[in-house]
C-alpha cells in the first residue's frame, strides 16, 4: 500500500535527496510523501521497484502512445544501437521521419528536429520573430508550452492575480525578467470576442499567436472551431504567424488537431509521440518561414543545432512509431477513450460525487466539479476539489492504476477494452470509498 515508509521507493527517495534538489529531476513526477520508482514497463503496464504492477494511464505524460517495450520499437532501437547512437553528421533516418510528418500535416512543408517540446516551441517563437521582425507573442492563459521563459508566462495564474478583467502576464518562475512579461500578451482561451479584441489592440507588435488546441492545464478542453478560425483570421489581418503547439494534440489523429478542425497553422510544434519513446521535438511550417533556419547562404536568421537533435535512435524509432499509428490504431484509441470517459462519468453519477471528465480521443482528465468547464479559470479546482483529486490518485495507486496526480490519463495502443474496464472499475471503487 502507498505510502509505505519501508518500501524500496521510499528508501530510494531518501538517497535521491542527497544528490538532487527535492530528490528528483522532474517536478511533474514528484509525489508526497515520496515518488514511486519505476523498474520496468511492458505493454500498458509498469512495475515499480517493489514489484507492484499497475496499468499505466500516464504513459510518460502522453509520449508513450504504444506503451512500453513495444517489440517493433525495441527492434528498431537495438538495430540502430549496433550502428551507433548519434553522430556529428546527418543520417537518412531524419529525412524519412521529416517526410512522414510533412505528408501527414498539410501546413508543414519543411521542419527541423530538436530534443523536446520545449525546444520545438522555443524555436517556433524565434522563427516567428525573425520572419516578422516583431518582438511580441500572444498565448492563452494557463496553457503549458514548455519551460522557455516566454512560453511560461501566465502558466499557473490564480484568482489572486488574474483579477476580474483580461488575463495578465504573470511570471511562472521566480526571477522572470520584466522584459519577458512585457513581450507576452495573454488572451483568454475559447473567448472569441475577448481574445480578438486583445490581439487587435497589440497587432502591430505581435510576431505570433501561440495556441494549444486542447490545453491540458486549461482543463483539457477542445478549442472551439470558432475560436481557432478567429485566431487564423486575426493573425492574417495583423500580419502575425499562427503557431499550433501540437506536442500533445498530435495524438488526436493522423494529422493532429489541424486535421480535425481544418485550420492550418503557419508553424507547428511536435514532440512526445513522434520520438517512439526517445527525446524529441520538431518545428515545422511553410517553406518560406522555415528559411529562417537555412544555413546554405551563411549564418541563418535563426541558428539552431543541438548535440542530439535528429539522432538516429530517435528518428528510427519515431518513424516506426508513427507508421504504426494508422487509421485502425487511432480508431482503437478513440474507442478506448470514449469508453473510459463514459465509464468514469457514470461512476461519478452512481456515487453522487460531483465530477466529470473532459478530453478527446485517447486523452481524458478528471475534474471534481459538475460546473461547465470552458476555460482555464473554470478548470481550476477549489480546495475541496484539489483534496479529492489527491485522494483519488492515492486510491488508484493502491488499486493498480497509474494516473497523473492532476487527473490526466493518456491511453496507449496496447490497451484493451478489458484494461479500460479495469481502470473504470478502479475509479468507481475509489470514488465509492470516498463516500464511506
């Protein structure tokens, strides 16, 4: 049972605290009183260092769409490992993955690889500034776009600092320079008129409008077609570029969110699932925009390197992972997601606890509120909801289900209907225990 101070995970955490601040390297995996340490994964299951098996509904925060140790990806990785892991030279594998991605996303004619979604967004912002010769970007309140200073602005605004009016540029990390805050305009998510008014007021300064079509921190709600169409229209009107952060939403379908809405971005950011389990990021867009990275005529407008960018381990496994994500795979994931959301919503009704799920396709998020969730502000839990979510997470850990501590679940292709039913049953049992 978690927590257990005699567990191997607890002992490892005490050792880790000697060498790392807070005992780990990723804030997202920290858990009180200690994080649970993984030992291995296979398919849709993970085993911790104490030998406890759980259904993995985190899948490395949406990245492991094929679960763990998929035989095809293991074979690709082992074949490349024998040839070398990274070189100071390009390889054919990056051409193959780039070709696949440009074929799937109509708005992407060329792209460049990096090592994380953070880098992908950072390079997109730098490209937009170089292409437009403007300094300012706009982003949605509460949306996560990685750890680049400008992308972090207003990432965790609270009622204490957002006031009653338009969103404000507030720092996420202590020490964020005022100049960074001044160069980020924050707009409300899914508020067509409110966002348009703010964007037009700053139009002459804006290099880009950055949007996640289904932002996790803003409640995992889909952007409305009207909202995305407005962003496209206003971007064209004011001469700014529209950047889609599809690091997570690319798992919604073969062409990502853009394929679902039919709204083309000028620049698209990729990551997570395109790496086949290895670190990856990519920034792509129209060829004329991507020329800011072109070194053929000397120093490019935006120099971009990275020791492990486009390394063949990532490129080969990424290509294989994406090839396995065909129409049948996405249909399977969509079915699992619909079944999970419906089952969990039913469990809330059966127990009488106020709650709901949001999400789409293979993603879902659990909320302890019955009020409509339409934006970042309406998605923020109050003290009681936050306490219930923490209790649910602990209950699920002890019932064999791994969920992100903030209620996110990301499903994977190895999962079956039976696995989803087991997850739903665990949620139902957990909710019932919370009423006793």
